[in-house]
C-alpha cells in the first residue's frame, strides 16, 4: 500500500513538474538600418487529465475504506474469540480449583483419622 501511494506521488510530481519552455529570438531590421533583437519565452504545460487522476484517487480511497472495514471485522472476530478463550480458561481454572479443594479435604480427613 505504501508503494502505491509513493508511486502515485512521484507520478503526480513528475506531471506537475513537466513544463516545456520555448525561447525564440527574433531579429528584425529597422528601416534606418539598425537591428532589433527580441527574445520571446513561452511556457507550454503538458496536458494533464485531472479527471483520470481524481478517479484514481477515488479508487484508492475506496480500497482504503474496504481495507479498513476488513481490519475492523477481523479485530471484532479476534476480540470475540479471545473473550471465549478467556471464559474457557476461567471455567477450566474453576474446575481445577474445585478438584484441588476436594483433594485437600480428603487429605484433611485422612489426617484426622490417623
């Protein structure tokens, strides 16, 4: 995903930075015999289809939203599974504690008999 944004950024920068500059020098001879030199500089920007760029950005946003939703769903499912696992561990610990208590009572009774 990072590569996608990095590539999109580089393409956008290269498109924005693409300007053609053209310099023309015109020399004209005046009726009195003198020569006049005129420098004309024109800038031409490349034609950029902003509609395509906007569409690409919109698609990227949609994909990010979908990815975010999937992450949220996965997080929710994981949370539910962890909660269930915690309950199972709690139940197992309670059963184990109950067995230990019963064993302790039996040991006490055996000690009283001796």
